C-alpha cells in the first residue's frame, strides 16, 4: 500500500524548504562561514564581457573554482589575465542563487610569486629609505644639456632602439654610449652595478641612464636588488632611471636622481632642453640676421650719403660746380639780355606804329583816299555817267529836263541829250 508524502515525513512535511530557501541557507552558510582570502591556481575559461565584467575559472590538478571579477575591480588590476596563467586571487565566496553555483568574487590579482616579491620589495625599500638612500636632498640635478650620455642596458633590447630613434628624430647633437649589461636574470644587477662604477671611473659622461623595457615584477627584479640600488645611490654622475612602463616602479627609481616613466620618456627628457635651446638659437639667429641686414642697409645708406658729400667737396667737384654755376649764370644773362632786347624792339615797334598813326603824311594819304572814294561815288552818280550807261535826258526848249509825260504837248520841240551829243525831236 502506497504511502503519501505527508505520511513519509509525518507532521513535518509542511516544513520542507523550497529550492530558493535551501539555496539561500547555503549562501548564508558559505558567505558567513568563509572569510575573504587568497586562492592560488591556473586561469582557464577566461571570458571578458562587454559590460566590463570578467569571468574565469581557477583550477589545479584536482579541482576547479568559478571566479568573477566585476568591472569596478577589473579596472584597478595591473595583471593582464590570460588562459594558463598562474595567479593569486583575493576575494570572498558567494553563491549565485539562480544556478545554485558558488563562486569566488575576486577583488585583487597578483601573478604567482608576486606576493613574495612584493613583500621583499617593501621590506628592502623601508630599510634603504631608513639609511637615507632615497633622501631628496642627496639628489643631483640632471644637466639640461648633457653632451655625453651613457645608457646602461641590454644592447639588443627594444628599449635602446627606441631610445636612439627618438634622439635621432628630435635632432639631438650629443654623444650616446651604450654600456652593455644584462637587465634580467641572475647576476644582472651586479653587471649593471659594475658598469656604473666603470662609467664613473672613465669620467666621460655628463649623465647616465639605467633602464630597460617593460615586463613583469620578476622581469624587473634586477632593478630592485640591493647591490644595484646602492650603486645607483652612490654614483657621483647624475643618474636617470628609466625602467619598464609608467606604472612600473623599482627601487632604482627611488635611488636615482630622477625617474622617467619609460626609456622613450627619458630620451625625450634628455633632448627637450636641447630642442628648446635650438629653437631659441634659431629665433635669435633669425632676429640677428634681420637686425644685421637692417644695420648693414642703414650703414650702406650712410656711406653712400657721405661718399656723395665727399665727392661734392673735392677740388674737381668744386670746379665742376663752379663751371656749372658759371654756365647757368651765362645762360640766365643771355636769356635776360635777349628778353630785354625783345622788349625794347617791341616797344620801338609800338612807338613806330603810334608815330605812323599820328604822321601828317598818313592823314593826307587817308584823306586823299577818302576824297578819291567820294569823287568816284560822285562820278558814278553824275548825269554823264548815267548817259554812258545808255540813258537819255529829255529837255525842253529852255533846256529844262522833262521828267513827266504830262509835261509834254503834241508838236512840242524837245532836245534828247545822249552821251556823245544832242538830237532835236518833235512830239507827235
């Protein structure tokens, strides 16, 4: 005979928790019973979401742990995660209730071994700082225009190539000497320290640069070793530390007289003052050229003026000027004389004209012409002149001119006077 669920659990059947309730109790036990801590393992199943959250697993030979690194924590990490990477993860356990899966909420990441090295770094830093190796008052000033620079680094590394390329691109005119030494691994710190002492003994360098390209803390550890740090602090030649990237700090950075974020930044720092001076020299050269040209032009104008004045003061110039003045005066005298003669001639002509006008001969001649004209007019109007033109004068017996027809009677005797004689006629 089957038994129902209440029969199996008795009166407590109604107290059986749901999945959500059970999961919540597990979550409370996990999160309340396990304190935040460190876990070491290998990264696998790495997934970076568009939201900025990073999901991955930590595993070893026998177990696996799901992990999540939220965006707010991810942006603060200096470790770049990759599959197969050995890391130390710090965080707290949490349970994702929707899937009933527990996971580690990661708050900090270190590459495996970094924790120990970081502790050694801080311990040595405090001890050397207590000895005064990092005291700012002991720092030497970096020369603004170093003529000879020594670079203690690996001659085959990319850092020295970038360093040289930047100096060449910016036109730096100093001398660079690469002082070869290993920058990583056992014995690298001693080699670089020995090269610093050699450079100091040579007394050739105005500035020394110690550096290399970026890398992990283990890769840069040679620059944290006490032998090299003490050599940097004790060197009498100014030292510029240029190790790794901008976020990388080594003890050599604190011991050196100045730190550059990268070797490329060190090259820019070294050449910046040179470029500024070169620009000032170029500007000064341009200004000097402009002012020199203006000064020379003014001087040439002054010389030409003085030369002209000197030429005017020479005996030859004085004679020439006198001759020119004499010729000018002569021309002016001739012109004045000609003008005076012409004026006298003009006045004489006017006087002659007026005299001729007032002369009796002229008056007699004029009156003669007038009388002649009147005589000619009188002759033209005389009867003789009329008769010559073919006219006839009719006269009566008493010799009086007959002007009208009414004054003539039939049978009357008349005389017709022609130019060449008279003819008696009778009126019918």
